């Protein structure tokens, strides 16, 4: 959140934008929440833990992207993809 107390929606936060490919994409994601026990940092630590808890509930279904090693097959795929964008 900003210093002026303005609310920033979850989808508009900078951290969410940085992590959007990992949180909703085709990958395994590990999140480390760094907090500090100092009383002056309690609000920031609580916000960090709340964000980490929300991330914990995000489910992804990562799958391995296989590449066909056959050069002829690769050439056909490339031609097909080039045809789609032409």
C-alpha cells in the first residue's frame, strides 16, 4: 500500500504484476515471505504474511513442454506457425 493509505487492488499491485507469469502460468513457484519481528515493522510484516497466504491458495497445473527432436517435424511446426501469423 502507499504511504497515503490509499487502497491498491490485488490485481494492480506491483508485486502481483512481477509474479503474474509465475502465479498463474505454467510453472512451479516458490514464495519466500521475509518479515521482521521489530514492533515498528508489524504492519508491513502482517501485510506480507497476508499476501503469502493468498499466494498459497493459488493453484497451478504446470506441465512439461516437450520439443520434438525430429528436424523434419520441427520444420513443419515452424511453417505452420508462420502460416498462422502471415
